[in-house]
C-alpha cells in the first residue's frame, strides 16, 4: 500500500512538474507571438521621404491651406510613423499662418471654412437655410516659405494637375499657382517635378490625377471654366513624372484617382431632402405651383415639347424627361440647364428640365456644395420671379448633370487604366488602389461600384457592402454628415472635397499596409480617432 502511495505521489509530482513546465512554455510562446513587433523599415530606405501631388498631399482642407491641415496631411502622418522605424525628417512648406489661405473673397484673403453648429441645427430642423451652414474665416495672404526646393519633403500643390507637375514657371507670380509660387526654388522657371527630384528621395509617394477631372466636375461640367485632361496628355505626363522620380533608384507608392462624383461636395446637397428635391417643402405654395404649371409659365414649354414630338424633332421619351411640373407645399426638384438635350432653340425652347433620379439605375443629377448659397435665391434682386431653380434655371456651374457625370467617370476610369499600365512597367513602385476605401466608406453597392455604375474595379466592387461609413473603435466614421448625431464622425472636411485629419489618417493607413506587405516592413498604423474631427467649433470659427 505504501509503495502504491509512493508511486501515486511520484506520478502526481511528475505531472505537476510537467504541467508547470508546459504552462511556462505556453506563456513564453504566447509572449513571443503577441509581443509588439518593433517598427522596422524592412527592405525600404525611408531616410528621405518625399511626397508629390496636389491638395490631397499638401494637407489642404476646409477650403484652405493652413498649419493644422498641413500637420494632418497624410504624408506628414506617414513621416511621423516612419520616424519610429528610423525614418528621416519631413519638412513641409511654411507658407501660411492663422486661418490660412484658400483664395480671394473680393480683395481680401479667404481662410478656412467651418460649420456653424447653430445654423446647421436650424437648417436641419427646417427653420434655417443650409446656405448659412458653412462659414469662412478671414485668411492670410501667402508669404514666401522659409524652405524651398530641395530643402523640402512635401511637394503637394493645391490645384495641380498631372500636366502641371512638369510645367516650368508654374509658380510665376500673377500667372501661375500661388501655392507653388510660395515655395518654388525659382517661381519663374522651376517646375514642381524638378524641385521634387532635386530633393533626392529614397522613397516617395505620388498622388496626382484627381484635379485633371475634378476641376471640370466642381465647375458643374462648365467647360468655359475647366476642362478634362485628355487621355493622351495624361499618359505622356504621368509616365514622365514617374520615370523622373525613379530615375536614381528611389522606390515609391502610387495612389490612383478616386471617384470624384461621390465626394461630399456633390452628395451632401443632393441628399439633404433624400434626393434631388432640394427646394424644401413650403418654399412653393399651391397658388405658386399652379401658376408655374400654367400656360403663362412652364405649361407653354411643356406644350412646345409636345409639338416637337409631333414633328419628330424629339422622342416622347425625351419629352417626358424634359417636362417641368411643380407641386405646392412639398419639396420640389429645381429647374436646371442640360446641354446634352436636343437643341430646340430654333423653336424658342430652352435646353432645360427639372433635376431627376433615374429609378432604374439610381443615377441622379448632382448639386455641388456651392449650390447651397444659390438655389432659391434671386437671379435679379429686383425681380421676385427670378428665383434660381424656380423662375430661372440653376446656373450650369452649380449643377452636375448625369451626362456630365458620365464624362467624368469615363475620364477617371481611363486615367486609372493608364496608371495601372505605367506602374506595372516600373519595378520600383507599388500601387495603392484607393477606390475600395471610397466604395466602402460611401456605402456603395457592388452594382454602383461596377462597370455599369462608377467603374471602380473588381476590388472596389468586393468592398462595396452598401453600408455607409467605416467602423473604427466602435464609431461609424462617415464621409460628411450635417446631422447632430453624426457630424463629428465625418472624415471629410467642410469643403466637401478634401479629407479632414481623420480622413487623412485612413489614407495613411492604406499606404502603411502596402509598405508593410511589399517591403516586409512593420510600420505601425495610426488610430484615426486620435486625430481632430471636422471643423465645427462651439461658438463659431
């Protein structure tokens, strides 16, 4: 019995020792697997990072270039993360102060914009105007940067197209770009590309191409204001830029062109009343609607369309598309100009119609953010019947018709095919496709992201889940919302075109993922919630 007891004791003791040994090994294994990986650049030399691009690279936000926006630029966020892995310093142009510079308001400098919370809540409640929601601060005129040319790391120039990167004298005073003028090595003769190449990058990012179609889009497709860069010019200039940046062996990340038609600059106004009916309920009463529909007003236009159908000058389908009709005491679609319509001016009929949504495809006319201050106002302050969208068509530059959108979509899809080909032929660069992020963020469906919609590519189709926003830390981050509940979850700035600090962090993370995968690096990603939300301060700007 004693021997049995001793044997059992020995077995138990051995089991305990084995268990302890196994537990220690398991703990050690767990620590080894889960211990934070030290930041590393892997196979990449990040000693001198140079960023080349447009306003998205410069840190332009809220309609201006200002210090906080520059600090929150996606390249500066990247450079900060690179420092933890031994990366070098990152110098940005010191060209603005205070509220920054976004252009001119008369003869004064216009600074950054902000959302007036009180006005936003009143507008949402129907007791105020959305035209009062976005306000501008007084800006500061640009001064010469203390750093120019090769001493810089950020060569992002607001407004620059791919064709502008190679243009000598692009910063020349009075005729060139004022932002580049402020930090060009020689405003009268240097080019953005040559200045960037002179910085001798070991690694670079290139994000260019959006302005080659965005200017046309933000101008409402008005070609008198801005045109779309031709595919041939885009091909030539982009190839030149990338070849120059990699000529001495520098490696880089290229970001492609995002879908410009879905940015908040176009979607915010259009979605205020659930679609294109941006003339709010109550703005047109029943007597006014009856007059507008009568032969004294648009009834005569509609009758003229019927005559054109009878004469086979247009189809019944086009006539149905062009008929104008208002309903009293409800939200209505404004009257717009559409140059894609059959020209019937010889018969005294304008190329006008009401803004529409095509039920079969979900496609709709769009209104830029700037239309907030135009729709519903008087074209002639002395004529109460000249209300834009009612008695007068909304000006072309404040509408983005479906036909104009097709031209924009075709352009950026073509640009991205060109970028794909140039990147594939250059072993020194890796492509970051930003379209899946946009498709996911903007709640697109696979059909909307597909070739019959926005033509964003297979990866974007797969990412398009139909749910607006991206969840980070339990918070659903959305593009731009004016609602009280989601305002501070917005990741686009108050200008509707550029990301705010949190949006820039999301973009930086996409680049970091690509670097880590391509170069066997371990650069830590950032938490977007650590960055400032949308510029909607309590108590005004």
